[in-house]
C-alpha cells in the first residue's frame, strides 16, 4: 500500500492529512496517549525485525533508551501516523516523524547524542555510533 503524506503548518502548529481507511485498516495520528502502545509495537516488531537491531540481537533493555528518546521527539508534534486493524483496533504499523529545525543543532551542542542505547555490547554501541554520525551530517 502506498501512503502519501501531506503536512500543513498553521502558526507553527502542524497537522496531518491521514490516509484514507481501507476495508481492513484505518489510520490515526500518534498522540501522547498512544505512547505506551507505540512503544510496545516498536519493541515487539521493529526491534526484532529491523535488520540492524536483529543482527545486533537487541534486547528490550538495549533499545529502551533509544525508543524513549525517539518517542519524546515524535510526540512534540502530532505528525506521526498509526495504522490499526478495524476489527480489533490493534496497531499494525506506524510511521514516526519528528520536526527538526536547523537552529536546534547549534542550541543543543552540549546535549547528549540523539541515538542512545542501553548496554555496552559492541554491536549495539556501533549501531548508535552509525546513527549519530548520520544524524550529525544531516544539516551539513
């Protein structure tokens, strides 16, 4: 299924045009009240299926810090989308988005890296290093 996104800005407030529901699924905006549900979905699906996480054998403890940071950024603006099954309202997918401003990087130079993981296993640490290096080059 192809989903197109449209974001509208009104006085620094973002809004999302949700995709049209299908016979089996509907879409909803991710809100602070969905945080635990989104975390559970990511932990049970993304952590075990995403290739880097899978290769590193990420545990819930390893990735909890990263998911907490990602969700904190994502929930600042309601521009992320949940896909749910109509028959039981179960989350079957999500598209997480966050809004970054060019000036934020300069303001936050002494703040910790964006992608942190728990634990000190080499594979887990390496993934964090790769993600942070890629993110640092975003505005260059």
